[in-house]
């Protein structure tokens, strides 16, 4: 039980992940206009946009689900 974290630490880890995705989006967003030059139909550019959006949505959904489970686990261990 020594690696159990408080709910505040778990929330900060979740926000750290959001910060990482925001930073990655900010840095890698400059690549998208360069891809549109090589894509005559725009499909590569659209695919890159879909991948960025899907990564954020997946992190938000599964990250919140994981955070809730970890907080419930933390409460369960400390109530016993």
C-alpha cells in the first residue's frame, strides 16, 4: 500500500497528461500545413486532423474512467 496515491496527486497526473497532449498538439500542429502540400486530395491532411482529435478524445474518455477507478481504489484501501 505504500504506492497508493491521494486523489489530489491522481488529479494532477491527469492534468499533467492534458498538458502533455496540449504541448504535443501545439508543437506538432505545424506539421499539418506541410502535409497538405503533398496531398492533392487533402486526405492526408484530414487523416492527421482525425488522428489528433481521436488521440485527445481517447485520452479524455479513458483518462477520466481510469482516474475515477483509481480514486475509488484509493478510497477503498484507506477505509479498510
